[in-house]
C-alpha cells in the first residue's frame, strides 16, 4: 500500500531511531555503491539510505541512478556518517521508475537558473525550486488564513469578461470565431454578436470591479486568482499570466487601506518565516552566493533573512507623490543626471525612480499616496481641494526594495456624479457599466481596496531576481511552453 509511506521531512524530524518504515522518492545521488541520497519533495534535506554492501543485487544497484524513483523499506538508525543524524538501513529496495543517467537533464551539480527555465518540467526536483515552491505554497495558504481570520469572504471573480474598464494594459481576446474568415458587419468590422458570448470578450486583467460589487454586500471580500496582461514587457517583474490578491472593503478609507496592506504583507512574511525556516535559510545562503558574484557596489546591503526581519520590525515609510517628486528632484542622482527619464510633477514614475526612493533614500518599503489623477484609473477617488491642474486621487502604491511596485490600490470614487464625470473624461463607456454604477446608485459607501501581485511577493520573500523563477510555468512574450 502506497499510503503506508513516511515522508522524509517527518522521518528526519521525528528524531527516533529504531522504527521500521517505508519511504519513496527520487534518487539525487548514489555513491560508493552504498549511499543513496533520497528526496521526496517534502524537504531539501535528503534521506541517506544505506544499501549495505553485498546485500543487494548488482543489477539493482546499477539502476540506482540520479532521477530514478524507488521504494525503500528498512530500519531507521542513528547515522555514523557526518551530515545527518538519522539514516535508513535498507532491507528491501524496489525500483519504481528507471532514469537513464545518460539522458536525464539534471546532473548532480549546480545548474544555472536559465538552464533550469528550459527544463521547467523537472526543475521542481532541485533544491532551489523545491524551496521556492514550498514557500509559494505557504504564502498562498497564509493569504487565505489572513483574510479568513478577519472574516473576509473569498469571492471567485470571472476569468472571462466583457469589461475593459480597468485600463490596466492590453488584453487577451477570447473568441471562438474562425480567424480565417470571421463574420463581418456591413462596415467591415468583425461581428462579435456571432461570437460565443454574443459580444467581444477578454481574459480579465483584474477582479476588482466585480470585487467591489461583492464588498457592497459582504462588507469585505478578497479575490485570489490568475489575471492576464498582454503587455509586451520583457522584464524580470512582468508576466503575461500572474496571480493577484485583491481585497475590497466597504467602510474603509485610504488610511485603513494602507494599514491593511502593511499588516497583510508583514503577516505573509511572518508566516513564511515561521513555517519555512529551512527553505528560507537555504534561499538566504543561495542569494548570498549569487551576490558574491556581483561587483561590490551592486550588492544588496542586506541578506535575505536580514531584509525580511527588517521589514517585519519597521513600519513602512508613507509619503505623498508630491513629496516623492521633491525627494527625487533633490537627490544626488538627479543632480548628477543619473536618471534616464525626466522628473517633474505629473510623471508616471519609472522603475529607476521607484528604486531610488526605496533602495537608496528610504531603504525600506514605501507607500506612496496622492498620485496625479491623470495617470491613474477612473475609479480612484478624487482628492478634495486640489489646485486646478494638479488634481490628485486617493491612490496608493507600495514599493518594495529589489522589486519596485508590489501593491497598487486606492480608495474608490463612491460619489456617482464625480465618478460619471471622470468616466466621461477618460472615455470609459459608462453605458456598458450600469452594473458598476448601480453600486453608487443604491447604498453607496466609502470603500477601498488594493491588488498584491502574488509572484512579486514570492520574489520578495524568496529573493529570486527573475519572476519566471517563482511561477511554475511562466507565460511571457514569445514563451508559452509546458
Ligand atoms: O497596479 P495594478 O495594475 O492594480 C490593479 O490591477 C488594481 N485593480 C488592484 C486593485 O486595486 N484591486 O496591479 C496590482 C499589482 C501590481 O502592484 C503588481 O504587484 C502586480 O499586480 N502586477 C504584475 N505582476 C506580474 N506581472 C505583471 N504583468 C503585473 N502587472 C501588475
Ligand atoms: Mg499599478
């Protein structure tokens, strides 16, 4: 029976020699025709299985190659060798699946992350990706625990949508119309009335607008699902398919929103630090080695664990957009013309500006509020009493060291007249969005919410520099393998 097996993590943690048990896993290495390093994905710590010399068939031993899967029954004994306290003295070894050592792509040596990206179907079997994906799992679990404890309702917003309201970027079209010869209107445009949904549809860029509808009944909801953006951004921070967590809260203003976001991020970090100690210690070490390869001035000031502890123990800096621009204009980087893009009130800050604020100036996560209305989405609440031409909205972005923007959010415009004016201004088709405007017509309330990019959060906690290395199978421009 397969379910009688013991997981290696459990076995190593139990600390008790003497038990007879069965383990299953994949051979990492086999040395001296005697010692198998066995891994089952529950931990990076391999179990040493001892195949006592002379006790096993030569033909069986030959099949104990890297990548082969085996079932071993034996007795747990105290280890005399160094590197582990316990080992398993094998009584029986059964090969479940052979692995041709000549052909198996993962050799028992260090492979580059680029190489492993090409072998993403096997990279879970390496220490780095074992750790990254166990941490990712923990963070996902912690997301639900955090909101569940607070009484938020988990709302599943649709993946396919006909609304183009966010304006967050290019969308992927969803259609069943024949590409070669689509039905056309008299003016030559494509007739989406004949499409599957009777209208033009896309993959969602955000669940927020539907989330707001939920918040107007449950008070507090959150979404956690995949979102899609067809931006042609080939960077270490962008995916075409990424996961986003979007809480939406009635009876919250921008201040409450910031407090929740900060508490949430700290909760996630704390959860991983408590539940993934070994994996984070491994990733801390891995990053330290990676940093050593860099020239001195490009190295991060803090190690991974040091950075996470720092973020837990220090409040995020809170500044307005106007203050941020003043800091930039006053910076040595600006005066020495080190910025590639211009700096002036009204710009959409570029990543070089955000990184300067977070990594050089404040050296901690920063929440920026009060962005110019012109560069933000239509649903953000207009701040009262602004100078003409300098209108700002109650937006907030959280910028994190090494990542840049990790959260985007705002207080929402709950005043129907102001919202309609802004939609007209920004050419948002109000006539198609009666359902959204209804929340402002019937019992509107002050409300707010934000979106946390899950992969960027996983990057922050694991220290992985490329976002392609924290999602199982990355979708980026020109790449949709697996
Ligand atoms: O700032 P964004 O576009 O905000 C929204 O979508 C709002 N509807 C959120 C809300 O208020 N409910 O995206 C939110 C976050 C960003 O801060 C970033 O962390 C992440 O989503 N993100 C991406 N992550 C990976 N790849 C991309 N292409 C991303 N685009 C945004
Ligand atoms: Mg944003």
